[in-house]
C-alpha cells in the first residue's frame, strides 16, 4: 500500500483539499499546544491569503416578539 497517495473524491474535493492544506500550513508554522483562538485567527488569515471566502464568528440578532434582546455568536 502506498501511504503517500491519499486522494479524496467527492463533490467538494478541491475545497476539502484547500482547507486541510490551510490547517497543515498553520500547524507547521505555529506548532501545537496553543489555545483555540490563535489557530482560528490564523485560519482566517490563511483563508484570506488563499482567496477563500471567510466570515469569522458571525453574530446574529436575537429577537423576542420582533424586539432585539441580544445577539448570538455560534461557537
């Protein structure tokens, strides 16, 4: 078995390949052991460098009977 030949095929194969490539680039640059936020911020930077559309921690309004009462930030 040739372990150097890993090819993903599927409807979003190129996107998966690009995203995993970003993750490995960041891991190689920063190493492991940091908290999540520096990796998240680095992914945003790497996506922008590679022209991959990204929105970080999008906020959504929380409405109660059409009145804004706060905001939700998915984690």
